[in-house]
């Protein structure tokens, strides 16, 4: 079972990437790639191109983008959305999800933390 590779949207704190990497996950944050300020659609296109599951606190826009992808028959590697949470709680929730879903299982899936 291949672990999910994650792309963290700029809405998430950069600090979340550190403990995930320490646990062996392949994580890239938008800030590290100087992708801050790009449109949500562009961020998702990047995640798709890199075969990464996108995680964001921007629920409304990424639910809309997921629905657009479904309606137009486009594939993505998963979208995880959540309301803003304290870093510790967000980390616990994402670790639970990462232990549940493989990369292939998250393909074209929308998950709420």
C-alpha cells in the first residue's frame, strides 16, 4: 500500500509539514515551493501533476473544484478539506486518515477531516 504524498495548501500552517515528514510522509507545502497567492485551481492542477493529495482548510473552494473535476471527468489524487483547527488536532486527524487510505484509495476522493 503506497503512502499518500501530500501537497499542503497555503491555508495550512507550514509547521504541519515537519511532524509528517518525521513520520516518513512525503509532504510539500505551497510556501516551500513559492506557490503562495496562486489560485485554488492552479494549486490543484499542481497537485494532480505531481500525483499528490491536496490538503486545505479552504473547504468551500476545494469542494467546488472536486465537483468540477467529477463533472468533467478529470482525475485528481485526492482532496482533503477541514475547517481550521489547532495544529495538534489537525495533525492527529490527518495521521488517522493517512493510516486509513493509500494513494490509490484517495484517487478522485474528497475527504473531510
